[in-house]
């Protein structure tokens, strides 16, 4: 019904920057919250940042001051600007979205993930 596709991951050096994008497509009625999560190797998935449809944001403590989440509702796209990258930011990054169908059903969708690797 709804597909999320991430892009922008790759290799970066410590102190560098990357900008991740996630575009939703398919049968979209209404998307409310969107977010970015990450999963380092051998660890559990964790929240990085979330943003409401109205633009309110929240961040993991590790991301505050370095990462910025934003969205373009007209394009059904969410972004994550990552600055001052650290090796501990290395992880698979996943986009998600909370979607309301036209018949009133809420569902959470996840992208396939994009790898971010930060070297020291």
C-alpha cells in the first residue's frame, strides 16, 4: 500500500556530514508522524528523530545539536541532516511513517534501510 525508500547513506569521515532522504509512495491518504531510526550491528533498533505532520520534532540525546529532521508534506518526504558525524553513528538507518488509510486504519511502514558508515 505504502512504500518508503531511503537514500543518501554511504561513507563519511568523523566530523563530516550526510543528508538522508526518505520518500513515501503508493496509495497514500494521510501521513502523520515520520521518523528515522537506526540499528548498529548486533544492537537493537533505536529512535534517532521524529517529526509530526505539523513540524514538531524530538530527538535522541545522541542526536541533539548534530542532526536535524525535516519534512516536505507535499512530496511525502522526510530528511535527516547529519552533521559532526561520529564513528558511533555507524548503523543501518530506517525511515518510518504512520499512515491513515482512507477507510480509517492506522499502519506503520518501514523502509528497507540505508547504511551509514563513519570512519575515525
